[in-house]
C-alpha cells in the first residue's frame, strides 16, 4: 500500500467511527465496542469513541435508575 491508499483507508475508518458514534446501537454492538475499548489507553481514544462511551454510560445510568425505581415500587406493593 502506498501512502495515498493508507491515508484513504484512515479517512474511511474515521468516517465509519463518526457514523457509528451517532448511530443507535444494539446491546451486542455496545458490548463489542466496550470490549475493544478495554485494550485502548484512555489518552489514545478518539473523539468519536469518547462520544459513544458517553452515550453508553448515560443509557446505563438511566436503565439503573429505572431498575431501582421498579424495585422500590415492587417493595411498596
């Protein structure tokens, strides 16, 4: 591969990462993404990866809140 091909491949990869950062994901995709992120040092993560991590974290917190609320409402019954 020459430099131009490498550069084009990197551009494609970056565009794909940005697209995935804004796309709705399944649990399996989120889990695969999180497993991959375990191998990358935090300071080397790209902006799109950080946005996706943030979105996954926010969803996780909202789910935990809903579970806790459900547990409390069942305990009251």
